[in-house]
């Protein structure tokens, strides 16, 4: 089979067949999700798709259900590179099913501040952890013939004014923190693409920034395609002179005829255009999109949703972090007669974060459903919400929808100005999201038809969501109608503050109603989002709380599922507080007061305040756990599996305690004045205690650290240490062994300590194991600002190991010397 990496000579032959107009046409997309084809050289269009927790699909497949894995923060909580590689492989199979060539993920920006609204989509606060997990994820995808796209390069660590903000960060901090995970994934996994962010860095938008050339393409040797975030091309000519290769979506007016004219006028060198085209041709070869050139790797067989469920369930349990346990967990099933599963997430669990990281779900197993199934025939499960996250209605779940004959859940009809149908589609969701460019030609409105079946009796709220004109028809009768238009397009409003026109209907559990949503979007809308939203019956707040407390009082165990809503944690906006929305804290306290056997499950993608954490028997963090939430939670609660997670980010006790709270620019600038000290590093420098440390998490057994063996001296090329740990508990367990480094008396500013290595181990009760942990060269060096290069400072490096960043009982010292030819500070 021909090599997928084209030789220079082969590329030259193809370039000679392309005139300038054809070359420029390749540099922006042909549509929202596809690249431009060039049949004359055998180049087909390639399709990209949002990830990173699933594969939504291209234009024609966006409404087909997609397997949904845990949020990236949940994946990172596993600290498990093998799991991340298997997730990448699963997503590769999903991509084949969805006819996708490149998955837009993983997101490797850091959790700089807990107020960052999109941190659920990012791995962690630590560059080493994020880089290694991203590397495993990318390899899992690309080893099976599907491209990856690490994003958003670089310093895209908050959402406020993300399109225009200029991040100011010093050279050393940029290198050691924010570029570091990108360097790891580029040099260790060779992704086919990298996405340039919306924001600017140190005075220039990232799509025009010199950082695309150096260090990305030069020092690191990245030979793939740099693609813009969608709509991130600010100015055509500077971006063309810079190292941006592909502008999305397309066609982009700035990179069409104006770019041709700029080249002919000498404002942009044609050699710069040729370099970009070469990279796109190389991507096409790797993806099997170029005639006569074999793929980089044989693609997976198309994925099946039913085959994805076991890994989705395993990943959700591996992500679950046990922060407190007074011995209640795992639950002894033989002692259970009644279990109360209460809280706003008990029945309406949030499986995914909001925005581009969402996919159309095939189903979600709510906690009450998963726990009831696991306890069927052994214990009664009762449930009540107890409190509300938000007054906003939610999209109907897949299990609540059915079409004629129960086969097709939803029918979407696209209508022209006369009301005639111009296109039809079956779908798995009743809320349709489309960029205007992807709407069928001639359509100005749509109808979404389905049969909605409630699972409880009561006064349900049904409605239509979306900017524009919406009408709700139930059993042939118009029940709600409204019209609201956006004055200025704002994607945050589309996803988090879109108008809802609702009606209250008395419905009975198991008895469906035919629903038709008629929706006409605003003229000129960039992106439309419209469809059916629902809200379950709700008692007055005091009665709702009292009902949940009553159920908890009469139960052997109370499980309270709390969390965040899209109003406070989603792409498009940052958070203003880490407090749980609504009366959820009051609910937890009230339940714990009547039932000492209370387990709280936190359904959130990033840190929240837990003011009651010492007043309950157990606390679990589930993150946004994907489609198998309830089943995975039941596995953990009942001890079928151990909660495998460790925190990938530090959790403050209160919002004000967080060391970095700045996410809002001043005068268009956001200054990273904290430098190297984010997350656990900041707490260590300040000498203060967070609520829960980076790396913290309990299991269902206990561990003792018995020794740390280090070499007497080492150079900057890296080395291995051996940690001896013993399982001192009564059952087999899983543990994350963490090694941290410190440089007392350093001549340069350092964190108090930083993560230097980690690995996941398992051991039987009483078993002592010797665990090799690699200390990577990247953990030993610092950026020499004066010389503009990496350096290793000779002297004593103190290594420490223990259960988390705040508890490292075993230490040893290694003498560092520079390697041959290596700079010494």
C-alpha cells in the first residue's frame, strides 16, 4: 500500500496541477463541517465533527444519536492512560459510523480558575496530567485511522469575551503551563490537526499569532494542519501570512477572492499558500481522502451504540471520585429495604456539558433508574426532586419520545415560505441545532413532531425553545406561541438564555401526547436552536423540599443528587460563583438532619462549594458522566466496582478562597499575574488548605506508602523511581500513585512542588507491590527566559509520594546533573 505521508516530490506534482484559485479554495471549508474537494487531483471532501466526549457527526448526521462518554474532567479523574486510549478507539469507531474523518478534540486547556465556564471540557489544572491523557486519547483515535484535533491553542482558559480577549502571559508561564500539554501531545502523539483559539495572546489573535510557527511547527515539528476555531479568523491577510492553514467554517470570504488578489498584489507570498496546501494534502492522505494514497491506519469497523455502553459505564465509574466516606459505602444490599434517591438530578440527570461538547444522546440512565434496576426485587426505591436547579425547561429525554409505531422518535420537516416541505429527516432528539449554512436550501422554518410520554403524573410544562417564532401544538391543539428575536447574535444566549414559550398540561404517567413544534428562526440568524422542551411537575418549593425529606426520613439510605445547570456551567460564559444553584444546599442539610446515612452525589463538571461535606456520610463526584450515569452510579454505590477517580483539579472550600478568580478582561486584556501558581501550586505557595486537594480521592480499601527508591543522581533525560505501596484493606483495590518534585533553594522561581509522574495500580488485600513511576524530562526542566530555551538546574531535587498533592509522607532526594549538550541554569 502506498505511504500515507506524501513525499515532497509527490506534493510538488499535485501542486503543479492547481492554479492559485484552486489552492486558495482549499484553505477554507466548503461548508460548516467539510473541507473543499478538488476532483482534478483526486481529493475528496473531508468531514470534521465536534467531540470530545462523543462524535456528533457532520451536517447530515448531527441528529443521529451518538455514544456519550464522561466529560473531559471526568476522563481526567480516572488518571488512566489506558482508559483514555480505549475511549479514543471507541470514538474512532463512532467517527466511522458517522462518516467523519477528524474529531475536534481533545480539549487540553488548563483549569486556570475554577470559575472557567468550560472546564468540564478540559482535562485538568496540571500540564503533565493533561498532556499525558491527551496523548493517550489522540493515539487511540489515530491508531484507528481517524484524525484528532487538540484544542484550543493556546491560553483559551476562560469564556468571557473569548472572541476578543487578549491574554497577557509571561514567556516562562506560557511555556511551562499553557503550551506544555500541547507540546506533549504534539511531540508524543503527532495529531493530524491542531485548533487555533479565538483569543489573542500577548497582542495578536491566535489565528495570526507567531506561536503557530514557533514553537508549534518549528521547534515541535508539527506537520499537520492548523485549523481555526469556528469563526476565529479575524483578519484574512495577517492570518494568511501566519501559520494558520485552514479557516472554518467555509467558504470564508476573507480567504477567497480577496486572498487571491492579495497574493497577486504581493501582500501574501504564494509560497505561504503552497505550504498550507501541502499540509492539507498530507491530512487528506492520512485520512484516505486522496486517490491512490493509503490511509495512515486501517479504520475501525463502524461503531454500534450497544457496543459503546460497557465502556461508557466503565468510564463513568472510573471517573467517580469518593471524597468522603464514614464507612457507609459500599452499601450492604442485605440491609436495604427502602432507598430514597432525591435531588434535582435524581430523575433529570445532566449527562453532558453545554455547547459544542454536547451530542444527541441515545438515552440517559438517570440515577433513580440505575439504582432501582440494580436493587430490583431486593429493595424499594422512592424519589422526589426536593429542589430545582432552574426554572428553565430541559430538552426531552430520548426515553420520553416515540414516533409512529415506536420506531422513529422524532420527525423533522423543513418548510419554505409557503409552508411546503423542502426536506425531511428522522432524528433522535426534539431540539434541533444547526448553523444557517447547513439548513436545507429554501427552508425558513421547521416542524418537529414526536409523541411525548411522561413518567410521572402531574402538571407538566411543555414548550418551544428558540429565538424567532415558535408554536407548540399538543394533540392537534395550539397551546403556546411566542416570538422573540436576537438584536445581536450571541451564541451564549442561543444555548443558555433562549426564550421558551410554554403551556401547563395535566398528564398521566405512561400516557403519551402527540406534540408538534413549529419554529421559524430569525432572519439572518447565524445559528438556530429550536424544538421541544419540557419540565416535570413541581410542587411549591417548601412542599417539594418537605416531600424529599419525608422520603429520606423513612429510608435506609438517602442518595441526594445535586449539581449545576446550563445556566451556570456551559460553553459561552464563565461562572460567577461556585455555589450550587437554587436550594440544593438546604436540601442536603435537611436530608442529612433526618437520615445520618446520606450519600451526596455531585453532578457537575468542575468544582462546586460543598458547605455540608462534613455533615453527610459520603460524598461522590460524578462529573457529567455520559449516557450510563445511573448504571455506573449503582455499580459504585453497591460496590460492584470501586470509585476509581482522583481529583484532576483542586476544589476550594468557598469561591473567595480560590487563588485565581480573574476570568473577566479589563480593557480587553486578561493578565495571568499569578504566573506558574495555579491550582494546588497556588495553595501550596499560600500555605492554605483547600476543601479537597488535586489528586485526592478515596476507594473501598486503604493504602500505605512503604518506600520510595530513587537513583543517586540523574540528568535531565528523565529517570524512573520505584514506589512501594501496600493494600492495607480487606478488598482488592485500585490506586493512583503520584510523585511530586520540589527544588529547595532554586536559583529561579519555582512552585513549592509540582507533579512529576503518576501511574495506576491494583493490588489484592495485604499485597505489597513495587510500582515503577517514570519521571519525564519535562518535569525536570524550566524555561530559561534569558536564553529562550529549556534548562535543567543542577542540584538536589526532592521527590515525594503519597495519596495527593497535600499529603506526601515519603520523600527522597536525587542529585540532578545536566545531560551532555544540555543547558544548565
